[in-house]
C-alpha cells in the first residue's frame, strides 16, 4: 500500500495526518484522488490511497515536497513563522552552514517555466522575477547539463528530507 505523508483538503490546504480530522475529505497531492486518513494505535498516522490508485511513491514525494516548501515560504511571508533556513554543504571542505532565505523573496511559485523553457520545481520570486530555484531530488539529481541551463542560482533538496523537515 502506498503511504501518503501529507494530503490536501477541498481548498488545497496541506495537512499532516496528525492535523487532519476524521470524517473530512482529503486528496493526494500528486494525482488529486481521494485518500483515506489512517490514524490508529499501532501504525504511524498516514494517508493511504484506495486500492485502485496508480500513483508512485516518487511522484507523491516530489509533489508533496514542492507543496511543503511553498507553504513554508508563504507562512513566513505572512508572518506565521520565521525565515526558512537552508542547510548548505561546501563542495570543497564539506562543512555545513545554515543560511536563511533572503528577506527579498516574496513568494514561491511551483512549476515555473523559465525563459529558456526549463521548468523549475519551485521558483523563488521578487517583483515577478525569479531570484533562485529549488529543485527536488527523489531518485535522480540535477545533472550537469540541466544545472548549466538553469541560468539562475539553484539549490537541490532531497524530497524525503523535505517531508521530514522542509527547512532546518
């Protein structure tokens, strides 16, 4: 059975299984089909597809990670939380540093088409201009060709890590 870590309600708001209410309708972030809330005493709380669903775990993780990033940034910009922190690793010395997103970021736009035709998973925008891109890795990383064609600063985040904690 495919476990869905987060689900959407009728208004496209993202819910964790811990925050979801029994008896309310929820939908898969990937295929938008109904999911069931499973919250009992034995297994960890989760959402599940009905038996006939055709979603893949990779797609669910990818779509949910993008939605979580967008929600985190929009919550920050609305004053509900502090600036998201991105943990970056130096490719030379492998030390890590925590870096808050710049205050100038106004919004996070999903599946944004860049001028060269590439589609960014999440575009960080200011005055309708892309400042940076967030790419979500689930099974394969951004290759060198795509990295060179992005033509904007980008970071790549592991989708499974985003599901456990969107930003540090």
